C-alpha cells in the first residue's frame, strides 16, 4: 500500500499533463473526454498489474505516446492532412476518431504480441542504433511539444515551417529562464545525491510560477467531474475508417516502438 501511494503521488501530475497535451491548446482534442478515459484506463490497467503481478507499478498512457498522438497522428498523419487554416477544423471529429481507432487496433496488436511473448524477442532483434536513437528521439519530441505549448516554437502558416519566438518577447525569455533554473536545480540535486527527489522541486517551481503568472493555469476539476456522468456514452471509435486500412500500418508501428521505450 505504501509503495502504491508513493507511485501515485509521483505520477499524479500526469492527470493534468496528459489531458493538456491531448487537448493541444484547443486544436481539436476534447480535454474532458480524454481526461476521463485516461483516468479510467490507468485505474483498470494498474489494478490488473497489482492483482496479477503483485507490483506497485502504474500502467497507462505515457507522455511519449500522448505527444505523438496529439501532435503527429491526429494533426499530420491522418488521411486528411494538416489543417493550417483559422477557426474550427471541419474534419476535427473524424481526426479524433481516426486517432482513437488506430490506438485501439495498436493496443490489440500489442496485447497479442505480449501473450505470445514476442514483444521481448522483437526488442532483442532491434538493432542497437534504433535502441539508442529512440530515447533521444522521444526526448526531442517531448521538448518540441513543450516548446509549442509555451509558444516558444510557433508554426508559420504561410511557410508551413516552425519558427522561434520573437527575440523581443520578454515574457518568453522569462519562461526560458525558469526552465533553465529548474534544470540546473535538478542537476544540482542529483549531484548532491538527491536522486529520488531531484524532479520534485523543479516541477514544483515551474508549477508555482505558472499559477502565479496566470489564474487560468490553476487546476479546476469541478466542471470535469460534473461531466463524467455524461461521458460514459461517448464513443470515439469508427470502424468504417478501416476501408483506408493502409493508413493504420505506420502509426501502429510507431506507437509500438514508442511503447517499447516510453517507460
């Protein structure tokens, strides 16, 4: 029980972070629905891990898969291309259903590989170059997602390219300074032997600065919890999309590779 409580406290930040990443600054993913599904799936999967394996290890969606889903799979790798216009994307709901359906079939494939014990064999067969590159690539993907959420990296709709923020924007420089300070604090704590808590104080620092800067960033679960009773009937799978089955192959492979290393 103590180990499970520690694990929950250490990972509770994901209850806010994961839905926020999936929401993608209002670009399509419904925050309430995905927060509900994230909480339910983590509860069920973690309970099964505890009952079947007797391990206090949480099992759920990782930050890597979440970032890939929100920033790549739904926005860029769907059959409808990238929405670069203003306003509401007319294919918004179809994009969500495409991403959710891909994840559903990817999870079935992963379960089949796990039952047949092929997952570990595939991991062993992977060349060392892939094993070494995946964590680095995931780190770059997560960093890019964070920079885009903070508007430190923005998309030029005219050029279709990513650009840095304006060098004269002092507010953005303040965010960069907070990030550098938090990173230096974590490195100093690790150097002094505080390995287990090295991430706690930097995360607390970034959270407090964010709350002080904007009241909108403070958590408010009142509205979400009142909605949960209505969310049980929502359905985001669309099996008619299987008519374009070839578009499912590479996303499923990408999700599987991310899951191998996103631990």
